[in-house]
C-alpha cells in the first residue's frame, strides 16, 4: 500500500504557522515512508474564500519547499461529485431531507438545555412520513447510526471511542444544495485514496462522524493523527500578538524557510537533545507517533535563535539572492559590486534575520547622506584629521589590483605605527568615515568590499566634515 497524506487548508485567510506545522508533519510522514503528499484547497465557503488567500497558500508552500506530488485540487471544481454522493446516500436510505426551520431548531435546543441535555437535532424528519411544509427548502442530513460506537486509534492520542448515541444526524447539504465540510472532506479523502490524515486536534470531534459516513459509503477510513494546538507563551490560544501571522510575513521579516521548518518540527516533537535538523534528517528521524499529546508554546526568541544559526551556516551563495531581495525591499539598488555572497560572508555572524543583514549592509551599496551623529562626534574629531588624511593618501596610493583586505590591513597598521597611534584610534575613525556609523564587519574586509573609489570618496567627505568642525 502506498502511503498518501494530504494538506487541506481553507483559503479563508492566511496560511499561518499552525497550518504549516500540520503540512510539514504530513509531508514528512509521506516522504519518510516513500509515499505521496496531496495538496487540496477546501474552498467551498464561497463567502469567505478568496483568490488572494489561495495564492498566499500556494506561495507559502512553495517558499517552504513543501512540494506536493498531486494537486492543488479545488473542492469548488468537484460539486458534481459531491451531489452524486449525496444522491447515492439518499437513494440508499442513508440520508434524508429535513424541513425543520431555524426557529424550530432553536426551540428544540433551548428545551434540551433546560432539561440539562446535550443540545442536538432530535431526528424529527429522520423517518417521518409527514407532508413537507410548503415554501421550505430542506437541508439534507446523514442518518448517523443510532447504536454502537465509533472506535479509532489515533496515532498521537491513542484509542478514542465515541458512542453513536452521542452523535446527531449532521447536515451534509445546505438548503441551497451546497455540500458541507464533513461531506466534502469524506468524499475527497475517499476518492483521493488518502491513507493517513494528519490534522489539528480541533477536528477530533469531526472524526467519528466522518468515519460513519465513510463506512456508509463502503470505504475504509484512513488512519488519523490529531496534532495538539500551538499556544502563546502566556498559555493562550495562538494569535497575531504571539506571532500567528501569515507564513509569508516571516519571509518578509527575514526568516529563512529552513529555520522556520526546523522550529516547527520541534514544536511537540523531539529527537534527544538535538536542536538543529536538516530536511534530510527531519525525513529520516520524524515519526508522527512520537508527537507530544500536550499543546506546544510558540517562542519567537527560539525561532530567531534558530534563524541566526542558519544564517551563520548556510552557504553564502544560497543566502545571496535572499539578501538581494531584502535590499531591494529597502529600495537599495544592487549592482554587481560588491558581490552579494561576499557581503553575506562578512555579515553572517552579526545578523539574526536577513532583514537585519540588509539594513546593516546599506553602506556597501548606497551612499549615506550624513554620518551617525554619536559616532561622528566621538571619532571624527580635530585630532584625527591629519592621521586620517595620511591614511587616505596611503590607501589611495594602493594599486587597484591590491585593493584587498590584507594590503588594506597592512596599510592601516603601518600608518598607526608611524604616528604612534593605537590601531583602534585610527581604525574606528576609518570605519565611521566609510560606513557612516560605528558598526561593521572587520574594517579591512569592509573597506575592500566598499571598493577603492567609494572608500576614498567617503574618506575625503569625512576629512571635509572634520575641517568644518575645526577652528580656523
């Protein structure tokens, strides 16, 4: 048997990290066992589903590298199939038309609550021979078995048993004829040969109902695994203030897909004390049966730490286009010099996100209008004017082919020794002169990457700045 899993989001909003974790677990399970992963868009909620949400889901999955073997399939393109199944259930006496009005259902519910009973449909039209009332468009309900129980072994939660007497006859088609979630998902899982359903535990209550419909259709139910929810650090359900934003927002904020997947796989699952997993390691080691039954807490600081580890270790050539995108988002035009990969190598130890790296790398590509006030006040003072002028002249005298970190470093040391200055007393003014601020990678690498022409131009600008401050 070929293992087939699926991810079936509803395009009624953004793809958030809870959904991504579910998709990841389903994807890993299929990959580990040589199976197939199906992407299905459950877009039957026509009022709330949007094309923008569909595209956000597809773009998010693509960015994360969670490629599907089949799909995306769209439920709105399968309405004829759902109608066929609903008619089949009607013909077999396994479903029926229900003419109860909203007012009747509300009265029924209030009376049940007053008797301290579980509110549910009482089956009034289940086997009724009453004449249907005029002018009422009926819903269609599934005839849930009245006796026995539904028992299934959840891969995470263990054995779950529900008495059929606890379940009412759920609606499978609305009054306008459109199918409901519990019907469409059953038909899709059956038709698409889904063997394992990994989804959020908010669906646990739906599972017994769906199993009964599948069995009524003569299909074998898939194996289920219900993943506990993700909570905020305060123990409350995850919301925007905790970081429950669109997965694409993490991309915009400079997080790497490798880091986000690594973080999510560790939310509720572990392998010893290992924190960092390559995708191949995830596939090899992940087992959904080892997922914790308890809810997990989302920790933004931990995600940021992981992101920093990936920035430090991933090949610079892989990160270069990401840095280019982030610089472009800042409105900075990136030419061919300095090479983005070299800037990544210079900056990868000092950035937690790619946005931070881009912001810290502005001076490599764009001239600055003014020096940082605090840095200039401390480092571009009158007493450094002549030493900085001498350094500028020596650097300008370097042949173009020697504009490299080592010759630049040697020149800096030589000038400092000649003028009997501590290296830092000259290196820091140089840094402020060429970057505009007090922080950069090692100054020799920084000056090399800025390039000779711009470095000398900026040094001359710094000299002019000091001269303006000096008494005449």
